[in-house]
C-alpha cells in the first residue's frame, strides 16, 4: 500500500476495523488527545490552585458568574461529545453514508467541539490565562485532526460529503470560512 492509499484508508482502532461505515482517523489522534488532556489538566490545576500565576482576573468576575458560565459550558460540551459519540460509534449503520442528523446537522465535528468546550469550561471556572493559552494549542490540534479526517471522509463519501461540508459549518454554526484554491 502506498502512502496515498494509506492516507485515504486512515487509521482505525482494533475494535472498529471491521466497520465500513467509519472512514478512520489520524494515527496520532488518540495519543495526542490524551497528551493534551493530561498537559492541560496539570497546567490548569497548578496555575489555578497551587501557584496562581495567571488567575488575577477572578477578582473581577464573581464566583457565581464563573460557576454558571463554567457549568453551562461543561454541560453543553458533555452533551455534544456524548451525542456525537453515540451516533458515530454506537450501532453499526446499515446505510453507509455521511451522518447529517442530530448534532451533525449543526456542526461537522461535534465530538471534537465538545472536547474543545470542555477545556474552555475549565478555563471559565478559574480564568487561568496560562490554560487559555494552552487552549489555543488544543484548538489547533483539533483543527488539524479534523482536517485530516475530512480528507478521509471526502475520499470515502465523495460528493455527498463535499455537499455536507458546504452546507454545515466546521466549528461554529453559521460561520464558514472560504478556502483559497
């Protein structure tokens, strides 16, 4: 198998190798997410509760406001990730095609958006600017992974995925970026 064929095939976890309804993912997706999660949590905990280097903004935002913002963001993040995970990795679909319903009708990568919002929710709890900076790195990682997976989806589903891509935002509903060709 040449490099192009391998890229189109993508990586599938052992438990999903038999599923032809899944396009695959980047081979570093899982380990990358774990490394970023662990790194973010260490940074966030150390900055928010131990050293407090960059949490000075909490003096301007009352606890109840941070609590409400953080709670709603974390709940919404969990909802997105849970719903998307169930739709993708739940029962194997008989009809092999692009998932266009549910949370996938709103954004193309709701599971990844849920994870991005999870980190944002933690930031909102303590306003740790160090963790906000690291959050930008997390967004870049998820955009890289999702762009790779979109190439796999285009290779597998062709025009159907291209039409879906044109009609549904990648990250923020109603916001689309045009790429130069």
